[in-house]
C-alpha cells in the first residue's frame, strides 16, 4: 500500500462525509415535501420552528431538528439574530414550485424509492439481471413523473410540436397519436387537451405508471385518450399513427432496437417520431470531464435506468447516458428510418430528435 497523504486523506473524508450527508438529505427532503414543510415555509416567510410546526399541526421538536438539518445542508436559510428560518426564491423554485423548470423534488423521490432495492441490485451485479420499474414500487414512478413534468406540461405543445413540419395542422384536424412509454401520461394529456379532434393512445408496461396515468386522465377530464399495455396490445404492425412520441424511454428499454422497429412499422409515411432522450456526450471521458451532472446521471443509471435496460437476460442495458445522438441516428437507420434531425431546442437535461420514414 502506498503511503497515505494526510492532506488528501482529510479532503477525501470531507468529500465522503458530504456524500453521506446528501444521502440522508434525500430522506429528509422527501419528508419535507410530503409533510408540506417546504411549501408552508415558503408561504409563511421567515418563521420560528414553533410557528411552522403549529401551522401544519406537527410536533415542534421534530420540525426543529428537520430545520437544523436543512440549514446545515444549505436548503433552508437561517437568521441567527431572530432565530427564524426561511426559504429563498431559488430554493422555492427547486423544491416547491412544480411549474418551474428548475423543480427537482421528483429526483429526491426517485432516489429514496431505490434504497429498498439495494439487495436486489447486489444480486444484479452477480447475475447481470436488473430490475424493471415496477419492482421499485409506485414512488419511483411518481418521482420520475414529477421530474419531467415541466417540459411536458409547458413546452411540448407550444414549443416542441411546432418544430415538426405540418404536424400542428394535422393534430388540429384530427390525427392518430401514440405516446410510447407514457408514464403518468402528462405528455399525452397535454397534447389531448390542445388537440381535441385527435385521438391518443398512451402505452406503458408499468402497472404503477398506468395507475398514475389513469388518475391523471380522470383529473384532467380528457376523453380522447386511452391507455394500453403493449405486452397485451402491441403497436400496430402497419402504418397507423401520424405521430409517435417517446420521452426518456429508449435508453430504459431492454430492447431498444426492437422498439424502434415497432415504431417504424406503426408510423405513417408522412408521420414523425418525436424522441426525447438524455443529453450526453459520445464517450465516458467526455461525460466525466464536461457533463455537469454526470455523477447524478450515472447514479440514476446503476439504480434505475440501466437496471431497467438489463431487466431481461438479453437486454441492451444502454444506461442513462447511453443513447447518444450518434447512436440514435445509427439505430434509427437500422430500424428503417431515412430522416433524422436533432431539434434546436434548449434543454439542460434532454436532446430532442425527429425520425421519419
């Protein structure tokens, strides 16, 4: 063993302690969300632990300790003179405001949801077989739904769909649309509300996601959407849909090449496949050196995304950062698509591609 550099050792201990603190913070942040602590603190403004606890009907001692942890982790502000706690506008955007593009509470949901899976993941390292989404439980599906909500609710219809030639006109007239891997159907609902003459099918293999989708559809009151499990009702094997969408789906599926071929067969000659997937570089070295959240995304990959992609023995296991632009174009051509384009759309997390026959 090489001689230990004490200065480097101290720095590594500090780094490791921070990572452990961040792990605990996933749990305390989800508690803050579920108990309404973040949102109530945002509404109240600078408050004492007594005032915050009383406003929510919670036990003050627990609330006080939670606030102390949140201050030390840097998510809640503290005024030592008044001994009051507050939430900054930036923290409110990230932790409370679901309609803000910076909202990230869903990431905490997902992180907490995968903790019980550690024993299964330990087995996966030995067998090579990962876990599908349903094995993580309903909280994981909910967390992922919340993470992608802003773009689906606020950017898909006004910003993204207009980039597809003639598609808005078709949708206004009445088109057939498939939202493959629809999750909680937020994208499906947004399109269905905007284009009531069109008909939408949300496909998903996750029972938890389909349950979320049914609840969201009922709440939205849309009647031009139906749901389907493609294991029971596959995509049609002939050109039927004017538009097919996938939002952060391809890198997760065990059989991406097969799914892309299925999409190709089900798409009309003048139709488009709109594909959203994780933004990444073409190599690990580029990701580690230049991707600002590479550590987060590789963490997602080991616990959720690559695990899902390897949930079958012969799964592709692309991983969260595995479906790069070059691979998307290459696999699209192999599936039969002749047209490929990356849309000029600014998004910190995702790239957007269109495929055509």
